[in-house]
C-alpha cells in the first residue's frame, strides 16, 4: 500500500482565489462557435444561469493519480478507481491508495485509450464482481472499446477469472473516442456507451447499425449476450441507439430512463435521453463546427428521422461523467444533474423540469479537468480530476 497522506482541505472560495478563476456568471457570455445556428426550442442551450451561492468544502482524499477516469464506491466506504495508464486501484476510506490491482486484460494506453470505467455489482459484498471498460488492442495495430468482468480477490490485490464479454466492432486504426461508460439499468441489463473513433472515415459508421461505433449498446452483464432493441432490420441485436459521437457520461435518471452526455465537435456537446431504436444524428445532424472551422457535413442541425438533444453547449464544456444527485447533504439539489466539466474546469449542475433544462450552474470553477462525478452514500459529491497529478476530491457543504 502507498503510505497514507493526510487529506488536504480547501474552501471553494480559497480554491477559486488560488486558481484565479472568473466569476460563475461569465460562462453564458462567451460567444458561440457557430453563431448562425439556432436552437430547436427554448432553453435547448444557454439556460438561465443559476446563482452559485452554495459554500462548498473540498477535501483531497487522494492525489498523485495518473489521469484517473472511473470511480465506484464499495460497501465498506472505499473506492475502486481507474487510471488511463492501465491501473485499477483501491482508495481506502482513510485515503490510503493501493498498488495497481493485477489480473487485468491487455490494454492499449495510447492517447485517449487506456483503462476507462469501472462498475461493481449491487451484491458486491457477496460476489465481489467488478466490470471494467477499456481500449483493447486488436489485430493489425487497431483498437476498440471492450468490456471485461471478474471478481476482486479477498485481499483486493487481483481481479480474478477476468473475462472479456463484449468487443466493439469493427476495430479501427485510431486511438481516440472510445466512450465508454458502464451503467446498470435496474432491469438486468448493462448499458455500454461507445465513440465513433474520431477519424473522418469512421464517422459514417455512427449511422450504420451493423457496427457498434457511435452507439449505445445493452448487454447481459455476465455473458455479454445482446439485450438491445434496435428496431431496425439487419441491425446488431445489442444496439440500443445510434448516431452518437463520443458518449463519456451516462446515468439512470429519477424517471428510470437512461440519460447520456456526449462530446460534440467545436460546439455541440449534447445531453440526451436515448430511447431504443432512435437515431441521435451524428454526423448528419449536429450542433457545432469542425475543429478547423467549417460545417460538419452539410451543416444541418435538424434532419428528419433524427432526435434533437435535450440540451447542448456552444462553446463546449467537454463533458465527463454525470450523475443525478439523490443525497442528503444538498437537499436543494435533489434531482439535479451533476456533470464533470473537463474544458469547463468545473462541476456543472443542471436544474431540470421533466426532460427540460431550466437552469445551469458551474461550481468550483478552476478546480481542474473534472472527469468523474459520483455521489457517495453519505451524500458527499466525489470528483476525479483527469490530469497528470489527478485527484480524488470530496465535496460537501461548508461548515
């Protein structure tokens, strides 16, 4: 075990002062990347700014992490977390950080690849079952998103009987846009989000239902057997929805439905509530523009047969993971959506009325590239910052 280091505690005000960040009211004043594009309905973008008047305490539970990505709480209050460098680690309730856990499959750690999400079974205390998603090296130097499952040894040192249960098809010569979040649906299925691998030649496959690029799939968590509902003749049976770009956030909402958030191009990050058999547009309909400038395809934001995002950002926040707040420490936030903002460098909070966004706040601006957001059993908000010196941070109301 790496020796325990005392947790570092900063107030939100002190952290903001150190970082030299701008006021929380500034984010809606930034000019859009695609000023000629218009939302399809009111408050689809730039929802009213919510007052950022909640005093927050930050406690650094663990630091020195190598681009941490995924996080899952265990019954004893410890956490499993992933590092994109290919490491799965345990963080004790006291902040002690384990050595890398053994028994993982081969992982391609180049660029945006590596070890991505981690999830644990509801009955982990009995089964100790764990799932991971990762960039898998494939034939000819190609890579693809994959999912594996195994059981964590009693001493927490090894993932045992690890088996790859699902592989994205086809593999591609790219090291970008893998997705990939793991979400249990509460009805026996496991949602896996993917990316379209970024490169121009692969983009059209988001619209091709015989591939799993740019898709959300639903599988049996033990066997990987298809449990999707594409509703399209000839489609792969694990497909749930398609037309996605790079989905790196997903959660089951208070309504019991899957909600997702994906990276758009330059402008055009999207919040969706994907329904089975629906097409979410990429790349034939999207907000935003190419990174180098110019339209995506024909520049369409609305195309018949594709779904509109519930909300989009231009300029982007570069969204990480997301979760719905359901704890006791922030009662006024119950039902709100909490999102990691990589580009935003903040905890992004959306207030909702049904499936409509009614307000947006950005808390802890300047905290770093927030990749992962989870709610601990005690109601605290747990964040991971995706950096060379990544941190696991506990956020609670200031005392």
